[in-house]
C-alpha cells in the first residue's frame, strides 16, 4: 500500500514538473508560428501597376504635410517617410523620379513655394539639370486618428471564491484553479486618409489630385490559467498602412499616364 502511494506521488510530481515544460515548448512553437504570420501581414506587399510598362514623365516628389496631430502617428511616420514611399512606388510604376537629395537646400524652398503657389519660387526649380522637369508630386496625410476602441475581459475569481467558500480540500483546490482563469481582448480601429497632388512647376497649377482612406485594426488578446499566460497582438503597422495608401495613390496616377 505504501509503495503504491509513493509511486502515485512520484507520478504526480513528475507530471507537475515536466508537463508544464512540455506545454511551454508547444506554446513557444505555436507563438513563433503566429508571430511570423502576423509579421508576414505587415511586410511590404508589392503591387503590379496597370501601365508600368509605359514610361511616365520625369518628376520630383516633395515632402507633403501631415495634418494629424495624433502623437502616436507622428512618432511613427514623418513627411520624409511618405516621400520615400512615394519615390519607391512611382519608380516601380515607371515614372522618371529625380532624386530629392540632388536638390539640397533648394528642397525646403521648393516645398514652401509649392504650398504657397509662388511662381517665382518654383522658377528656381527650372534651372540647371532640372530644366526639363515639369511636375512636382506630394502626398499629404489629411486624417490619421483612432475612431473606435473596445475592451472585453473576464475573470474566474468570483466563481473561485464561491467554490472556496463551500469548504473542504477538493472545493478549495477547485476554487484556486477556477480563480486563476483570466481572459481579455481589445480592438482599436484607425482611419487614415491620404491625398496626392500633382503640381505644374511652371505655373504652380494643381493639375491632378485624389484622396483615399483605409481602415486599420489593431487588436490584442490575452489570458492566463494556473500561472500560464498568453498574449497576442495583431494588425498592420501605421507606416505599412501609409505605404499601402501611397500605392493606392500611385495606382491612380499610373492610370492617368
């Protein structure tokens, strides 16, 4: 009898020690797989532009404006980020993109002149190596704001307390197990809107424009049971969403070649 009891106790101890280790390894593998899948969703997604085999005109992308004052957005995205995305996608769409770095200090003056409709300021752009370039393109963020947020959660503490109050070792153990259960989830929705403009460098006239919006969801789920916890976050990043909006703008420009 004593030998049987000791064997049973040894089995319980072994399960108590090694089962969580096996579970942890399995959870780590699943967590790695899920994390990689979410990272794949946030990676650069190339698009094929309808007229990319047809050369477009030479142009220069100037930094636009970010109208949103949301700190979470402006910490992640700058006007130069957006201009870089614009150059990348316009190049893939077979437009003749001139490097902004060649403009040097003139770029700030050019941006100001384009914003103010200053013909004399834009005339500086027509000098030297840029004399054959007529078009300026800018991408502006007009909207970037979280519009909805929902949180939900649950706990087994109340039921665990009820079971514990019944009394007895079994009820106490059951109460502790049930009381350890925690679960929660949260989801937030952002709306981001981008406008592009094409400006004639000769006249400062706006010759083409359009505006696009996209909705982005950022969500998280978490829970714990008997000391084992899990947490999962999903959603495309802000800069990835800006890049996809840039692709949408360039696709519209590409259709107007």
